[in-house]
C-alpha cells in the first residue's frame, strides 16, 4: 500500500482517499482513468493499491508535470501514464476504454458536462468516483448520473463537499450502502 501524507489536502481529495481505502478491501481493478488528475495523488494511490494501469488526464500542463513528478517519486512509471486533455476529449482515453474504475475529482459543472463520456467509457459493473461536488449541486449530479444508469454505492458528505462512489450496473448485489459517521 502506498503511504500518502494527507496534510494540507483538499477535503474532496481526503474523501476520495477514504473511498479508495474502502474499495481496496472489496474490489480489484486493472484499467483506471482519472479525469482532472491534478498532482496525481489519486492516480498514484490507485496504481499502487491495485497494481493497475492508470491513465491520468488533466487540461493543465502544470498539473501533468506535478503528476509525472509524483509518478517518478513512487516509481510507478510502468503503471501510470499522463495526457493533457479537456475532459474526455483525448483519443487515448477512447483507445484505452472501457475502464473498470473512473475517478473524477472536479467541480460539479465539469462533471455534468462530461457525464455522457463517463457513461460511454465506464464498463458495465465498473465504478465511478466523483468528488468535488458542492452541497447545492449534489441533487443535480445525483440525478444526472443515476439517469445514466449509475447507482450510488457510497456517499460521503464533508460540508460543503460531497463525494460519490457509483456503480455502473443494475446488479443489486454490487450496491453497498455507506454512511459516514
């Protein structure tokens, strides 16, 4: 397990790490996509936890440089690759699809915009981790993604932020309820 020091991390990133820890005990993944990877902490943790191939995408050249530095620090060059992409617009995202796990820690407006692409690239029975959803946008995001066939498996509310784990399935055996204490 990769050890990441959470000092100074954004609350939505901390909630994502909590979900990754929870998922680690329950699922295995081989092909992961992170949209809006920033410094790559979630990509690095995911690659290390599941020994999975991760495609980390961000629109910012600085974010990609920071992500690549973290990949090198944790010696995950063989597992994590990076691309500059506005949402899911890069050809390599489509080429590596479908993904069994997609991570998206972005503001709700961007998550709403890329929702059809997320559905297209997330395989059936795959998982989607959405974070960075402010409380007043939560109902909208829930409606968009449940309307696309995703079921809420886990939800964390860390005022004013919401984090969701969705499963892209109708298999009710996959659905697991969780409430943060």
